[in-house]
C-alpha cells in the first residue's frame, strides 16, 4: 500500500546483498555452493588422473546473486582460481592445458559477474532516482490531506496496482473554501503519462473553481469544459464532488459518471445515487444533459466513503467483484483511518491475485 505521507527526506541508495531473496532463489544458490563443494571433494577423492576443476567457474556466478557489491564475486572468483591452482598440483596426470583452461574460465566468469553486478547497481541507482522524482510528482499532484477540517475527520489512501508505481490516473482533493469543505475523488480513463497529465489538469481546475463557484454543479461544469478544450485528448474522467457547507445546511453531492459514494447512517450503509445519470467529465458536450447536485443529510456520527473502481473491480479466484457495500456494513466506521486500513486488508484478501487497477479511497466523518 502506498499512503500519502510527508517525506522525511530523500531516499538513501544502499547497495548491498539483498537480505530477502525469494526462498526458491536462496535454496538454488545454496544448492549450487553444495554441488561445487562436492565437486572439490570428488576431485581429491578420485586421485590425480581426474579433475572437476571446471565446475568451480560457477562460484563467482553464485556470489553475484543478490549482491550489489563488486567485491563479492571478485573475492569468490579469486578463491576459485586458487583452488584450481591447488588442484593442478594435485591432479598431476591431468594435462596442464585442461587446468589452465579451467583457471581461465573461472577468471572470465569472475569478470563477467563483476560487470553484471556493476550494471545492476547502476540500474538500481537510476530506478531510485526515478522513484524520487515520481514521489515528488505525487506530492505535488496529490497533496497531503489534513486529518481534521472543522467538524470533519478525513482519511485517504492511494494504492498502486503496480508495485513500483507511484502516481497514476486516480485523484482526490480536500479543500477548505468560502462555501465549506469540498471534496473530489476521480478516475481518469486512461493510462501512462497522459492519465497523469489529465489528473493534474482536473486537480488544478478544481482547486480554483471550488473556491470561486458557489454552486457545486457549476464546479463540475467548469471541470468538464476544461477537459473538453484539451487538444488531441481522448481521456475522460469519472468523478464525485462533495460539499459540506456550514451546519445546519445539508451536504451536496454531484456525481459525474462515477461509482456512487457509500453513506454510513443510523447503522446502515447505503449508496448515494445521483438524482439523474450524468456523463463523465469531458463528455457532457457529446452526450448532452447536465450535472445535478443532490442534497444529503450528514449528521454527527455519519461517515461518507468515496472510492474509485480499483476497489469494486477487484476480483477473487472465482472472478467475482469485491462486494464493497456488503463488506463495509460489517466493518467498524467510527474512525476513518481504521476503516480504510481494514478495508484494504479485506480487499487484498478478496483479490488473491492482487489489484489490477489503482485505487483511491477517501473517508470523511462528521464528529459534531
């Protein structure tokens, strides 16, 4: 899981032997060392007429597995060459050209192992640099969300489907505006840098329009127009906008073709369906219609859960979607952070093959 948290500093590049190789890799490596040791023992046991010296060429290869230090295969290769020299003196009946070839083979493989380790170390440094840039981009795109905003307690989680991913097309924002606290959760229909650029555009327009437009539906229209004006762009965005004016006014929800939020109220979990179906952002001019707001009673103790389809489209081994509303009804919801943590654990248990799409979750609870 990738939580958006404040970084304490740039990540340190540490190049050392991997401490957590896969179990099968550790076993194969140990097996290789055992076979090499057996070859040395067999060489001395069979007398001076037979040699197993060429087998020692595997030692620098084994030493390069899981390490980013050139010294590891270099030292092991040197030891292997010395063993070959020792065998050459013991195996007096073996032609010297055979032993010289074995020693040369060990040396060549040692140099190859060192070069391979150096290349992998350079790739890891480059990957670390890319990760650092991606994390900086994520912090600029998806800002930190305060835990408390007036009477509201807010929690957010962003989960990348790819283990090395940092940013994608899912987006969220929480703003304090002259019209109360306003939220946005959205999902760009697209992948790669194009989706990230679209997400950045949506967030930029929302941050300006949410503070300028009294009507939340008008904010949605401005988002739609901004995306529709983008040249040569085929991405559209599903989104939910929520406004929490000052009490006792009800909350306001505008749904732009997005999965409906879930409301915890009076011990029940219900979908907050839109009054009318509306298209995703950037498609309003093509399909017609308009964005309409729905009022929502949001009392003390109520909790609203916004999410993207990376959660609801998680599938189990039988290809069944994750039943979000049903599962949420059984989870405690007094604390938004605890709810999202337990929800993600439950989603991962359901999707044993892992998430196939990024997922963003935002929970907000009224405490007074």
